[in-house]
């Protein structure tokens, strides 16, 4: 079987060890010749890099491996780039969350003003990464997880329309896993219909392969428990705050019980609730720094100290299955059905052609082919139009260096109460992001 060469961009990411473990678990269906890590923070990456080196020596010594901060070395002769970078790291995520909260507005990694600020930081680095990839390995595909995926995807559409970049999110698959538990099946048994934007969508059908519809059964469960399930097979989305988010889905469902909601709608439907239940001094970024980041890096340090991963190993990243499935779909033309972020072009019949939407696609060697989802109701359509316009304005503001457009984006966001508050948040965000954003005029 053909062997593939992979570079993981954002080698120092807390998700890197989980992805590597997932790749090791799948070598029979996705054989690897070379694995490289690439990051622009040498010190951070070296800790995970060294630990992974030890794991690979013990579990798959045949794989050629290196970690580097040199783009040429990283991107030469690779077939896939799995990208999950975070421009500004957790220090800036913390500010994305705390600055809006200071003004009484939702403080979130990808939604509202925090997501907009993160988007303004990510666009430049992502475009640079794509250009590096195309320079050294023109045939390479980038499977991109870097957030905020909606804004990054729109920037790719506008700035690099012909690049082989697929923008993906693990929330729909993660929630599908919960749905499959609710009905006593596995995610692979289920086929869904879904429409929306990234972190902003709805399931309209969840069927098994024989065509039996489970949506009413799942709906009854979600109306009572949200997506909280008894059996937990997720290594991600398990902290207390995530449990509350899964539970809150029941209140999202109540707004339109016809469809099953994406958990991220909570920030748009219940921003007042979210703000009331946030601690402006201790947000999700703090939770992650004190939790996942500490755990991953201390495990890595232990492996390095002991010179072996026998006693302390990394967990397989459950969300990484999606990446392996996607890489296989492209490599082996499997035509697997997967939810992806793609240019609409009629997939949602009554929505703009040039909007980046999230819909089920058939994925093969040429990438994703979106499946038609028909017409959507006016409530969802209006919400989506508002949100997709926010995302478009951010990308335009970035390209044009326009203060006006970024102010409009913030004003239009459903999470922000007025143009006045939008301006106050914007001025604080500009100050905090001086190192990262283009100058706005
Ligand atoms: P992290 O801060 O632990 O890791 C990000 C790494 O990227 C850091 O090591 C950092 O030094 C590196 N980096 C930053 N800019 C870079 C650049 N220009 N080139 C190379 N490396 C760069 O963050 P994390 O929590 O592990 O998350 C990583 C990314 O994955 C984030 O963007 C996060 O939002 C995203 N994510 C997305 C999904 C999804 O559904 N799409 C799911 C999980 C995580
Ligand atoms: C989900 C989303 C990602 C997001 C992540 C945040 O997986 O799909 O887009 O980055 O949650 O999780 P965290 O644990 O970092 O708050
Ligand atoms: Mn996501």
C-alpha cells in the first residue's frame, strides 16, 4: 500500500500527541513514511517533539520523523499538512475572552468579538502557511483545523481560491458520537443531513443505513438532557464547562424543535445567560491552560525524563479520527460522506452561492462534493445571513485594513448589543492585538 508523508503544523499544539496516537492506531489503513512537526515556537514544540520521538521509537520505528521550525525542511516532500495553529497562543485567547466580557458581552474563542479578534490574527498566518506548503509541495493537501474555521475558510475562498485547503470542524462529528450513543448505535452507522455555517448549524435528519429516521427519538432525549450522555467515549469536551454546554442544547432545541442544534448556537441564542454564567477573571482559556495544556506538557516531560512512554502515554485524540478518515478519503478516493466547510454554490438552495457553509459532502481524491440540502426555513436563513455577513466583513476589514468594516462586523454580531459597545470592544481589541493585526484606518 502507498505510504504517506505528513507534516503537522502547530506541532506544539495540545492536540498534536492525540493526533499522532490516532495515526499510529490507523497505520494499517493509512501507512506513514514520514512524519514531521512544524511550529514557529521552537521551545514549545521541542517538549512535545522529543516525547513523540520516544513514542515513535517504541511503537513505529520505521517512520522517519523530525520536528523543526524551518518551513523548507517541514514542507518538502509532504502529501498532507494537518494544520492546527493558534496565532497568539493561549495568552491571546485569554484576552479574546476577557475583553468582551469586561463590556458585558460573550467572551468566546470562535464566537462573537473574541472569534472576530482571533480571525484577524489567524488570516495572515494561515495564508502564509498555505503559500509555504504550495512552494515546497505543490501537490500537498492541507486539512485545516485552525480556528476560527469560518473566518479562515472565507479568507481562503477570497485569497487562495484554488489552493488545496479543506477547513474542518470536529463539533458535528463529536455531537454525532453522542447521538449514536443515545440511539445505541455507532457514528459510522448513521448518515445525516445538516445545514449551517461553522459553529452555527442544525441536523435535519439522522438515519441508519437502512433508512430508519432517528431524529424524533434523539429530539425527545435532547429535550430532556441536551446532548449529555451516560457513556463517555470522548477524550475532548469533557470538562465541567463542556458538560454544561452539552446540557444547554435542550434550550437551543426549544427554539426550533424541528431540528437538532449545534451546541455553539448557545452563544447566539442565550448570550445573556452565557455572560451571567461567565467569570470575567477565569475563562475557558484559563481552564485549558490549567487543564489540558498542563496535562499534555507534563506527560511529555515525564516521557522525556524516563526515556520511555511505557508508564505514561498520550491518549488517542477522539477528534483525530475525523482527520484520518478525511485523509483516507482523499488518498484512496473513498467517497466517504463527511460534514465539511465549503462554498455553498447551491447546496443550500435559498442561500448565497458565495457563502462558506457547513454541509455533508462526498469526499474523494478531488476533494469534497457538497450534497444538496434543499431550502432552509426563514428563521435559520436570517440568522445565518447575519452571521455569514459578519464573517465576510472581517475578511474584508483584514484585506482593506478597514476600521469601519470591522466596527460593522462587531455591530452586526448577534452577541453585541449596540454600535457603541461594539466600538468600545473594538478599541480595546486593537490595543491588545497590536502585534498581530494589520493597521486599521
Ligand atoms: P495550542 O496553542 O496548544 O497550539 C497551537 C500551536 O500553534 C502552538 O504551539 C503555537 O506555537 C503554534 N503556532 C502559532 N502560530 C503558528 C504559525 N504561524 N506557524 C506554525 N505554528 C504556529 O492550541 P490548541 O488548543 O492545541 O489548538 C490548536 C488549534 O486547533 C486552535 O486554532 C484551535 O482553535 C484549533 N482546534 C480546532 C478544532 C476545530 O473544530 N476546527 C478543534 C480543536 C482545536
Ligand atoms: C470544539 C470546537 C473547536 C474548538 C474546541 C475548543 O472542538 O469544534 O473548534 O476549538 O471545541 O475546545 P477547548 O477545549 O479548547 O475549549
Ligand atoms: Mn470547531
